[in-house]
C-alpha cells in the first residue's frame, strides 16, 4: 500500500489526571501523509489512566488507574472499555480493584484470555480472566515480588513491579522489578488467569529495570534500566524460560552529565531497530539490532522537542513515532527512516495534558 492509499490511523492516549485535567483517555486520529494529529474524543471518570492495552481484535481497550485506593480499598484499579467499530468511541464495561498500589502497566496474554497488571508501589502483579464480553473478572491472583533490594536506597527501598510482558509464544511472562534489579519469569496459565513462579534473572545492580521487549525472533529480550540509563540485552531461551545477560549499553551520548531516567522501549516492526525514551536528556535513543548476536549498536538520538518523554509508540506501518512529553503537555510526531531507523521532525504536535501512554488501533 502506498502512502497515498494509506488510511487514517487511530489510537488512544492515556494521561495523568488532576483537578485541572480530568481526562484520562483521549481518542486521536493520525494523518498517514503529514503525521498531523486530530483529537477526537475525551474520556473522564478514570483517574491516572497511565497505561493502556488492546486486545488482538481491537474491540476492547484496557487501562490501569494509577492510584493508591479504589472504592475505599487499598490499591488502584483496572478498567475495560468496549470499542465501537468505525467510530472507535469507548463505552466502559467494568472496573476491578488491583489490590496493589500505583498500578502502572497492563498487558494481555497472547490468547486474549488473561490480563496482567504491574503494581509499582507495592511491588506486585495482579491477574484477571477476560469475560466473554471483554470485561475483567474479579482478580484471580496477586503475586508479591520478594528478594534482595538494589543499591539505590532512594528508589530501591522495596520491590517495584514496573511491567509484565507475556512472551510471543505465551509460555512465560516477564515482569521487570525496578526495586530488585530482577526480571521475574512466570509461567502463564491463561485458562485460569494466573501466573506460576518459574525463575528470574539479574541485571546490573542499580539498573532499575522498567520496560522490556522481545526480539523479532524471540531469541533475545531488551530491558531498559530506568535508574542507570542503560539497555540490557539478554539471550532468551523460549522453551526453558531462562534469560542470560549479554550486553549493557548506555542510552545517553558520551559526555552527557545531567540527570536522566529512562522510561519506554520499543522494537521496530521489522525487528531491525530498538528505541528508548530518555527523560532529562529528553530524547529517543535509536539502536541497530545485530541480526545474528542480538546485540545493539547506537545509531543516534533525536530530541523529543518537549520535556520528559514518558512512553511513545510506533505507528502500525512503522513510518511514524509519537512521543508523549509528559511535562510539556504535548505529543510530538516524527517520521521514521526505514533504512537507518533515525527520526525526522515533521513539525506536527498535539496539545494533550500530561500524556503518558500511546496505543494505536
């Protein structure tokens, strides 16, 4: 399909809310030629919708509500929304407690039968089954992370589950725990909507692992360290569910001496490039993937033209990257060079209060 034949793309933004901005989720449209963003609809009623996920059929949107209490109980919540075909408007199906505070990540298993939520502040993972209508069951399980803490007393004072990502073959899910400097591996029981303990792998002390992606061939995992601004490359044995660290590479250019924390990481659709967001340096780091070894080499950096880029997203065709600049209330659009992987400014931006997460339909 040529650019001229491409249809407009749609997606959702999850945002932090406050007294001045109660919109947690925003529906947007992206022009496939110019990259211009049009905001179409706004949804209130779900505080701090800081991370989103879609089912495979793109008929249900799931979101966390990153809070410390829900309906008077401890912990935040997770919600499910039906997506209307054609208009992409949302209708809330239900909301369930997570039993853990500050839920910050939500994902589905590959069969679309289970949902997993990482609770940052309480260092735990909550599981749910997906009902026939796409709504969430009551929590089926709460798994608390335990272990030796990392060396950063200011940030690693207790376990901090920051993500939970099922493997492409759906045997295992890996949870990055920032407080433990560990990637926790669990076996997925999708039928019962639960996780079974399997193993773990250590990253460099003080790295503070946050998000991760699997390589295109599932032979490697790339885990971004929030605290030390690195990406750890790990060999992944999909049959055994084991991880072996191979490389640690900086997300920052040589000579940068300011404060920085990393946030998000994504793999290009063709599997040839990895992208990471830097908060402080306020950039997207671009890496080339060695197809044989799986290791990374730096291609370059692109300023996000805004402050504190939290998460970001690649468009379905891989030709655009949208960066959510949380502290400058903006989403900036870049064109992706398919050959080099580098990003080019489009001049397109959209004003969205405190954007955090982006998901394309």
